[in-house]
C-alpha cells in the first residue's frame, strides 16, 4: 500500500485467492485509490467493463485474479507497475 500511495502510476495487483482480492480492494478503496477488480467473483460483463476502463486509462489500479491473468491477457502494457 505504501508503494502504491507514493505515486500516481497505473498498476496491476495479481492475487491468487478471491478473499485476497476482496481484502486488497477494501484497502485500496479506504485509501481513496481508484481501483476495480477483474476475477472469477465478478460477472463476465463486470470484468469486461473493468478491463476496458483500465485499458482506456480511466482506471488507476486493476486487482486481478491469477486465473484470469493466466488466460493470456496482455494487461501489463497499460500500466507502469505490476505487483504479484
């Protein structure tokens, strides 16, 4: 959290478990960081919307599930930092 709060760059945070994604999202929202999730706990429509916002530069942080990232999405080209 300290690293993310110290800059304005876009980032992806990858987590393995749904509960971890939910906890990370809670902390980011409490810190006032514009973040959305991209994982199996969302509907496909929500995931597509969140991914699109991130790719369009309208979202600072994307918290993604490892299983979704493993599908071959090349999201790192839309950010400066990636946390795994």
